[in-house]
C-alpha cells in the first residue's frame, strides 16, 4: 500500500520515523512519500520537501513562510490526485496539515491524524473542521480523546510515543560519577529548542540568567554544572557563536541526552515535547517561551473575546495536562534574565519544591499509557489504508 506522510518539524520527523518502522512490520511492501526530515528519509520515505530547518511557531513567525506552504499545498494536492495514496498520515504541524487533510478528503483519501492541534486548550474551530475531514484521530492523551469525540471524530487513545522512546537511561549515580560530579553539585540543563528561531531568541536569555547566577554568588556557582544538549537541527557553529561570550563553562551534549536529563537537578526548557521528556525522567523544570509581541497581542485579544478570557494562560504540556501550573512558566515580557535567574535559584535551593514537582509528574506519567504505543498506532494506520473507500472526488 501507499502512504503519504506529512511531518513538519524535528519532533514529528522523529515520531514519524519510528512509526514507519512499525508500519513496515505489518506491510513489508509499503511505499512512503511525503514531507519530513532526515530521519524519515533514512527510513526510506521519498521526501518531497524537508521543512525541519525552516520550522517556526506563532502567527507572525509563520507569515514569512505563508507563500512557501501555500505553494506546497498545491504541489501536495496534485501529488495526492495523481498518485492516490491509500492513506494520508498527518503528524503535528496542524495549520498546514489541516488544509492538506481537507484536500485529501475531497479525493476520498483517508486521513489519520497523530498529534492533533491543541483545540482542547485554545479553541474549538479546528476541531469542527477536523470532524469533517479526519477519518481517524490518534490521541496520545486520554482527556484529549474525550474532547475530540465530542466533535464526532473517530478517536483511538493509544498513549504517548515518548513512553517507548524514553529508555536506555543510565542510573543517576552512575552518570554523575562518570562525569566527576559530586553529590553536593547541581546539574542544570539548558534546552533552548530545536528550531533556529527558538534557539536565537531563548538561548541568550538562558545564558544571561546563568551568568547572573555565577556572578552574584561565585561560591555557590562553583557547585553548578551547566549542560546544553545540541538538537540535530541546529548547526554547531551557530551554537558556538551564541556561547562565545558566556563566562562560565557549558558542556554541549550530542548523545545520551536522556541519561543527562535523568541525572540533572533542574532543566530550563523551551515549551514543547522536551517538557514531557522531563516528566518521564523526573527532571524539575522551568518552562520558557517567547513569541513576537504581535502574535501574543492577537492571541490575548482572541482569549478576551472567548469564554476562556479569565483562564490563566498556560503553554507547558505538563501544566496543560494537569489543568494547573505545577511547574513555573516564564513567558513573553516575564521572561527576563533576572526573573529566570530568580526562578532557577529558588528551585535549586528548595529540595522540597523539586520533590513536589516530581510527585505531580508521577500523576501525569499515569496518563501517558503503557508501552507499545507506536505498534498500536501502526495498526490503526494500516487498517485505515486497507479500509479505504472507492476512489472518487467530492464536489
């Protein structure tokens, strides 16, 4: 059978590659085409466009790529019409993939959606549109499944793929001993994201906050070790340019990131998938994010016009799942070096607060499902492809 995959960033590329491996076990003759990055390409997917180095988030930020993706929508729609894949697999990247799913629907091509837009958090219009074009929604969280079923979608709750991916972790004591880190030392991980836009915006404020920690209490700073995992989508030279003026020592990690997170005491993490990785590995975190002022102005104005206007704005996945703030968030104008330094210092100095966060993490982990997630998702995708209706074009 023929599968068309549309994955828009590094995280989707990673999950997509794992899913392709599972689909091949069920359908050894499978053919794959679509949009994705080097990981999907490595699994034999014929990539029509690689968006992973251009990925952005935010209204204004995405506007600069509007014409590129409008053109891609035409190209992909033509490809779907001419090649008639048995199923379209949508992985995240909701704005573009929803429009593509609507085109697939007109061509009677089934659509399976993995990592749906967070309509349950920030508005229901997308859920209404999805109800008209998505054949099967794969939900990675139970409460998300209940929400989307309310819009008439066929939904299967499978659990979150991170359950399977976060494994092979060295014991905390073994990792720290191998790095020469004593019990009295604290390990702080800076995770500025996988998009160039995020790294260039957020890493400087992370470094400025770390610098303040070093300069304001030099003796205490001697007991802090900073680490920075390098996302494969970020060039080393670009990272080195940002690190050049930092007065302290930061260890850049290319491998063994999960062992690092499991052994660390605190993470400063850009909002995204990494926050759930912190949950699974028990790493207390401060979540940061910053978009353009215009994007945030539009979003906040939209909230004021909705019934959600009095609700606290949350962006971190652990907080959204919990329905309340269990880890600190510093967003927009609140994200300053001083505020971040103070938040980091407070958590580093409060073992009880870190223990409370870990206790809340345990509740979230219970909602992410049992192992074998990608195998369950693969069965859904293959079943939808096999059950494809007679070909036709809707008016």
